[in-house]
C-alpha cells in the first residue's frame, strides 16, 4: 500500500487540487485584489466561480482542518511512550504533500480565497470560503518542511492574521457576527498552536502584524464592551498569543516584549466592561495586569522593558502631553514599579536619586513627583527565599530623605512637587513612611522597633520645620499653601513648635495673603490645631486673632469658612455643664473668654444672627447655654444669650429676671454679667409675665432712688424702667421721673461741697446721683435751676486748674454737663466754649477722650 493511502491528509490534498488553476498567475491575482473594481474583476476568475458553485470545496477544506486538528490532538493527548502511528506529525511532511499537489497552485488557490474575503466580506459564501481557506493554511503550516519547501508565505499569513479587523464591520446580522467570532476564536487557537511549533524569528513584519491584530481585538472589546461570553474568550486568547510571541522560539525575548509594549501602549487608556468572565485570566483583563503577569513568565526581560518605560516616562516625556494624561501615565508607571520591586527585588529609587539631582528642572520635578507617588503604596519584596539579598534598610528612608531635601530646591516646580507629595504622605503614606515620619518628627518620637538606616535622614528631618517657615515667604501661593499644610501636620505631632509663638505671628501675617488658597488653608490649619490642642492658650489666642480677621475677608467663601470654623469651635463642641468634662467641651468657653478680651463682640453677633437664620442655634442650644449661667463659664454663657436675645428667647425667660434681681442684692456680683443680663431683659421684655415685671421694677426703682448701684448700671437700669412702664402703657406718667430727679438733685446739692474740694475722691453715690439727675433731666421739660447750673459751670471752669491733680473729677463733670447740654441749647451754648478751652489745655488722655466724645454727641444733636 502506498504512503498516500496510509495518510488521509494526502488524499484530501489530492481532492482539493481539483479546484486549483495552474494557469492563474499569483502576481496578476495580487493586482486584481488590489484594484478598486476588484469585486467585478474577480468574477472573471474561473477558480473562484468553480469553488463557489461546488460546495464540495468547502467540505474538503473543512475535512483538512479537521484532520490537522486530529493530528494535533493526537500529538498532545493520545501518544504513549514508544508508540508509533501513521498519524504522528513527524510522519507527515510537505515533501510528501507536494508529490500530490503543486505548491504554486496551492498558494494561489489560498491567496484567491483569502483575498476574496476582504473584497466581498458581506457575501456569505465568499466569507465562508475565505475563513476556511485561511484556517486550512494556518493549520497546514505546522506540517514539517513548510519553510524549506516555500509554502510558508509570510504575506499570506499576515493577511490571515489581520482577519480580526472585520469585527468592526457593522453590516452583518447578529447571527453572522456571532458566527464570525466563533471562527476567529478557532483561528486564534490554530495560530497559537502554530506559534508553539514554528519559529517566526525571521518574520519581523509578520510578528508586528500579529501584535497589532491582537491589540485591535482587545481594544475593540474594551471600547465596545463584552456583550457575550465569546467576547471575553477572544480577548483572553489575544493576550495568550501576545505572551506566546515573547517566547525565545521567535527571537530575542526582550526585543519582542519591547515591540509588544510599544504597540499596546494605547490599551493603558482603556478597560474592560460588560459581561465578564475573567476567572481564567491570570492578569485581571488589563494590559498592565498582563505585563505584570509576564514578570512571572519572563522576569529579567519584562523587568528590563518596564524599567525602560518608567525611566523614559520620567526623563523624556512626550512633548505637549496634557497634565492629566501625564499623571495617568505616572500612575501606570507606579503600578509597574511596585510589581517589579515585589516580584523581582529591583527598585527604581537609585535611578530616581540620580534623576532628582539632574541639571534639568523638569526631570527633577518628575523624579520628585514619582518618589512621592511610590511612597504612598505599601510595597515589600515578596520573596520566601534569598532573603539575604533583600535590603534591611527600607527604601522609604531614602525616599523621604530625597523628598525633604527637594523642598528647598532652587526650582519652584520641584519645591511644589516635594511639598505636595509630603502633604499626601503625611495623611496617606504607606506603613514604612508613616513609621519613619513618626520616629523622626513626633515629640516624643514613636519607635516601636528599630528602623535600620534612619540616621541617614535624621539631620534633614531636624531642619525640616525651619525649611517650612522659610517657605511661607515664597512668592508662589501653592508653595505657601502646601508649606502651611505640612506645618499643620508637624505642629499636631510636636507641640514644642508652638511654644516660640513664631508660627502664629507668621499665620497672622498670612491672613492678608493675596491668595485665597493660602487664606483658606489658614482656616483648615487653625481648625486642626484647635481640635488637637483644645485648651492650649497660645492656640486659642492665635485662632481668635486670625479667624476674626478672616470673618471680614473680601472673599465670601473665606468668610463662610471662617464662620464655619467659629461654629465648629463653639457650637459643635458645646455641651450641658454636667456633660462637659472633656477638654473639647471646655474649648468653647475658653475661646469665648479670649474673644471677649479682644472685644470682638460685633463679629460674634453677626455670626450668631447667621446661625439663627440657618437653624444652627436652636432651643436645645439655648438650654445647653443656660446650664452654664451658674458656673465658672457664666460670663461667656450670658454673653451668648445676650447675642441671641434680639432674635429668639428661651422657653422660660423669667429665669433671667430672677438671676438678675439676685445679683442686685449681692455685693460680689459680676458687673459684666449684669450688663449682659440687662441686654437680655431689654430684648425679652414682651415675653416676661406681669408678676416677673413687677418683681423686676420694684428693686430697680429702689436702687435708683438710693443711688446704691454700680455707676455703669445707672443708664441701663433707668432705660429698663422706662421700657417697663411703656409695656404697662404708663409712658406718659412722668411723676416717678420728677420724683427721681428731685431725689438726685437734693443729694447732689446737699453734698455739693464734696465737689469743690481739691482733695475730692470719687464718691460712687455722688457720681450715681449726678448721672441719675442728667438721665431724668433729659426726659423732663423744665430746665434745671439756674443756681444749680451756675455751680457746675464754675466747677467746669476750675477744671482747667484742677485737672492735673484730679483728672477723675474733671471727667465726671465733663460727662455730667455735656448730658445736660444735649437737651438744652442754652446750656450747650454755655458749655461748649468751656469744653473747647479745657481740651486745649488738658494733658490727660482720659479727659481729652471724654471731651471729644461729648463734643461729638453735641454735634450730632
């Protein structure tokens, strides 16, 4: 029996050869396929018409592919040791096949069917024949001798490898698309088998075309999404083929990897979506995951390629690349660097150390940026053995040393990168960077374990706070802003840095900074410090000094942020007295005390009005404030209530009257508290009960009649009495005013000699009745008696002589006569010249101030 009878494949080739056209010229066919009217010219080729008309051609092609798969599968699965078979691949060769057919006729036949697929892809028969012919050609190239016998035609195989481009054709039906995808998956599997047995080392263009085609498959499904399971299978198979092309069988692995990386770079900008089944994908269905996977397959070569990419990205980025695009590229590089370090113990840090010392500022900036990025990610060498080759010194030691040093680089962009990176590291650095920073910059240091190599960065870390203070004076707003952010972190860790007071001096200077970025950062920094040190006096004073100024900022957003800070400090931490044992609960009262010392009540009132409008201050808040009115925080509590009083009242307003009456009868009453209470009483008058109003009116009138009260309360108490009578509809009853006026006049006239004495000391009762007399006189129609006025005119003239020895007496007389003058023009005509003369001669600031206030009031009148 002849050999061709023993091998079915030979018989199938004989059958296929009946469709060959020995007269069809390959070059002529190439010209036809490339012509614009290729479709019409192909109709004149007899071979094509013959195979279209005879369905047996398709059957034979199908049988050849089937037989080749049987041979392939037998080789892989069915052959046992020592067994020989006529189906072994080694028993089939192109030398024997070419005894049955003509090589050129076979290649022209395949070329014609493969070419017609591209010309008339939408024709079902043409598409089927082209697919079968292409697959048949790929499978038969595995037969030994294909290259030697000239059957391995690179251009033909390149055309077949480009079949996936027809996925983008949108004119096929859904069923036809699915059929074509199934064919492509089969074709890729057959190509994959070919690449495992046949070297493509000498076919560089073919390798390039295959790489591009596989990239296009992946890109197509990334852009369009997975709509069926086969889509995911095609992507997976494309990745497998790219991996197979890296094998040493196809030439230098590093060169092949470099080519694949270059051709697939665009895939970094895309990701898979839709129906996904990536369980069989060892690289999580992404191009970056694929190259990280290759680190396990070709560690040395892949490390070299990826390292080259990282270095090129940093030292020679694309021109005109957009900032956001470059940032995305850096993130990819960081991902690769992490994988290289973990899997291969190769670190990019030594290269970065050289790069950040480059003369090129752009390279220094890129290197600094990359240092900060890798410091954010936990990364350790993942080796179970060869531990002695892994450095004991964490690479983060060198990273931090370089970053800290770059904060004083001569180039502002480099400074910015270093400051920005360190800011991120403080808040989100990896475990090693956090451990090192806490060991270096915290006070006391946190060192749970010894950190090898930390001494290398100790010196620069000690100078770091000074660097930052210096950078607060930078001309760049972003540098000032980031320096302030870093100082915020350092101060939270090291309280000693606050003790010099220099920080808040700088902060107060920056309140007027031209950049809203800096001013907004000041607020953030102050908020952090207040949370960290809620009872530290220097922090509260610094916060108060800066926040109150920022509340008058020209930028509405800054004002809102300052108001929010004020709310956070006071109302977000305020608690009932019995619950305020924490330091945070004490912060509102300490802060209010400091604000009162700086006389910033107007700002507080504005803020309170805003909080009431926005329902931040509620009845519950007032109840909490009231719980502090009998504690060490009483003054601050009464202050808050006085600010709220014009807009809202408590559930039980009568309690304020009872508290105030108690203080009137106390010799140790707090005068400031009494003033705040009177403001509240004045605002809440309509809400008091009749009984409470009577209980308030009687002691006030008694104290006024007796003159036994603090001088500063005379006018407020008198006005409260007036308002009470007005609420009782008794404002036209002047009898009580006349009586009070007469009592005051009688006391002053009876004890007038006290006022003439050169040794006169302030007598509180005398001063009170003087002020009571002036207050009541302004509400009466009759003019004071002339002898009374003459007496005080004379005293005022004598002040020019006595002011040096008794300025207090002079101030009292100025206030008294100027009040009388406001009501009566005749008195004003007499008093004004004397006040003018006294102002010219006085050497006492207090006397001058009182005269100027009096003259101002008279001018307004």
